């Protein structure tokens, strides 16, 4: 089966991370995959190619690009994969060129878009051959919108993408990795940490902090970090910014602060995780893992607003440091991972993808 992923941005964000995970998993599962990107930028292009995925990229102000049409026609996909928002217009054009079926993923709850031509719910329904979600709550909302279009649940294939490394259990140096793209609802956590970093340093003398993730807010974060480092008399904060290979930072970390998918990836990397996005969840333990998964690691929670309670993050970091028990944390990590792995298992993704293609009337090319 030949699958072409449509990307309106080859920079690194949640959508392109999902495309990377799916394309690599399907390629490893015996299918032929490619990613076609409308905007050239720093992203996963090299890692995609290393995993056998073909990459077509060219800067283009519009989806109406003859070069994209040519490359898509030459690749001759059975399926075009797109997100429901940014890349849908590109997928719709390429469907006319290739005759392929469109699989549309809703990575966020569906919302009526009236100010973006061609992306309303009726238009997405009309031109899609199937709708997908990575979460049950979103899938239920999709089912309430349109009765005729097939809808499926297909989890993010993280297991196998993230490489776990041994957890030493040592507390010092206490290296806090904060990994997240600095989007609107995800940036509260990183900014809360850097603003409180000097107080954290007083209570954790061996503290080192690294921020990994892109977005225009990185500039502001770097300025805050520069001020904190200067006052501390040493560089204990490193704002890395965009990073297309986070594995070395997972390995570096003692504990990871992250939200949403990055929190799941961090757990699978074999590190203790303090999970947050716009809302607060806290240290993921065997006792709260089910709740963490149910709220998608705080992205959909409604309890504590980080913007209103930034001190919660710092207090959680300090609490973990003071109550550190390496052997207990190692045991708890194993229990948490046992619960998380099935939720993001990638072993059956390729088989399930082809099965669904058959259900919607597709005939894979060989």
C-alpha cells in the first residue's frame, strides 16, 4: 500500500510529529510512504529519509503548485493522509490529481471553521473517505457530526519510535528537561519554570534546566533565561529551541516536564515525568496513570489552570527532589510504562491501517 502524507509545514510541531510517527511506523510495517510538504523548514526531513520515507518539499505560497501535482502523480498513492485543519486543502487538490482516498485525522476536537475556505466540517466530510481520531473523546464528537462517513480510532504509534535508556536513579545533578512546542496553551508551564528558576536553584543547588521546543515564544524564553543565568552567575538554563532529534535530551534528563504527546514520549523514554500543558496534572505515578491517560496528560483536564497557579509546577519539582528515592522511582516507572505502552502500541498500526482501507472500499497497490 502506498501512503502520501500531506504537510503544510515541515517545521516541528504536533502535526508534523504525528506525521513522522505514522509514516515511519507504516514504512516499517511494509508499506511505501512519503511526505509532501508545502513549506520548507527545519523539521524531520532527515529522520524521515533515514527511516526509508520519501520526502517531497518545496516552498509554495499556495497549494496550487504544479510541482506538487507532478510528484504526487508519480508517487501514485492509494491513500492521502491529512490533518483536519492545516493540510486539508492540499490533500483535496492532490486527490483530484491522483484519485487517492483521503484519510483525515482530527488531532484536536472538531470545530466549525468559517473564516478558512475549504475547511468547514461539511467540506471536510464531503471530500474525506474516512475520519480518524487518536482519542476516544474526540471520536465521540466526530460521530455526532456526520452519520455517513466512516470513523475510526487509531492511536499514536509511539511505542517503538522512542528508545528507552536506563534510568540511573541518581538525583544529582538534578537535570530538568522541559520539552514542548511553545504554543498558546502549552507555554504556561515552561514560562512558569523559568520565571521561578532562581528560587528553584536556591532549593536545588545541582539544578540544570533545558527547554526543547520551537515557536516564536522561544525568543522571549531566551531573554528570561539570559537574565536568570546572569543573576545566578552561571548558565544553569539552556534554551535549545527546535530540535529534530530529542533522544540525547531524554538521555540527559533526570526528570522531564512535558504535556500531551511529549509526556507520553517522555515516559516511554524511561524518565519520571511531571505532566502539564494548560492544565496541571503533576508527577505521573502508578496511582494516577489512568487519569493521566484519560485527560491525555492534562491537555483535556479541567482542574488546575497553570496560568492561575504557576507555583504548582515549581512546588512539584521541589517535592520530587526532596522526596527522591531512586529505587522506588525505578519500580514506579516500570509500572507506569506497563500501563502507557498499550495505549500507544505501534505493532498493529500498519495492519490496522490496511484493514481500514479495505473497509472503505480501497484496493491496495502492490
